[in-house]
C-alpha cells in the first residue's frame, strides 16, 4: 500500500490521489471495493449505496463517513466508517484530507464523496485497471485490500472481536480473509501476542 501511496504522491493528479485514497481507506478500514466504487454493469448501480460528501466528519485524529448500505447490513441502517491517523506513508487521513481538498475545489456542488476528474463516480474496472498497473500480480483484486487489511490488523495483535467489528462481519467469516500463516493463526487461536 505504501508503494501505491508514494507513486501517486509523485504524480499528484486528481485521479491518482483518488485511487491512492480509496486504496488506503479500504485497506485500513476493511472496506470492500464494492462499497467504494460502482459496479461496471449499469443494472447493478444503486445510487442509494453511493457515499455522500456531506456525511464526512473530521475528527481530532481522523475522519469518519456514513456507509449507506453494505453486504452485512441486515437492517439497512448503514454504518459509520472511522479511520484514524497512523504513522505510515500510506496514512489514510493524510491522503483523505488531500483528496477532500482537491475534490472540493473541483466539485464543490457535487454530492458524491468519491469523484474522478471527469466528475463521475469511479467504476470497478477503472479501479482494478489502476490496481493492476501498480501491482501486476493477476491474483490481486478487489478483495485483496479487504484481506490485506484484515491480515494487517491480525498481525498487529488487534483482538479478533475488534477485527470482526471493524469489518462489519456478523459472524466469524472474517477469518477466511486472513492470509494463511501458521504463527498468525496460532496467535489468533490461542490469544497470544506475536
């Protein structure tokens, strides 16, 4: 993720900034790609699921926004997504603040949070094409951010119940997202620090 952030900062076009911000926010907040971009098929696009700019709240050391609907939202209530500053080159707050500034300058009257330079909500193909330019491995896809973020939290010793809550899972299904590593699995199973 740091590689993507550095590359996009070196070429700070609006679309590069948007891409790097989505990557960082998705990774650190365990968001699914389908929650951040529109499906390519017009029949699957639902404006009720688009994150709106007016739901963003700056916090003392982070941001939050309202995710209107998602896969695990059984009661259609939506969720607040929180992300905090971290001491890393891919800090989601630094990227998000830069993106919001650029977005507000270009599109002060557009309601959507995520907007490309052309004023449109980013589509899945647009995102995955950029992802594969940065990470050409064909096994990397939209779920890689979700899986990588989950594994990152587990590696950092975040308790399983918090990982489940952050990822908005209703069950223990989140454990399939952890990339298999014997030491990590043992630590999670037996509650030990790594």
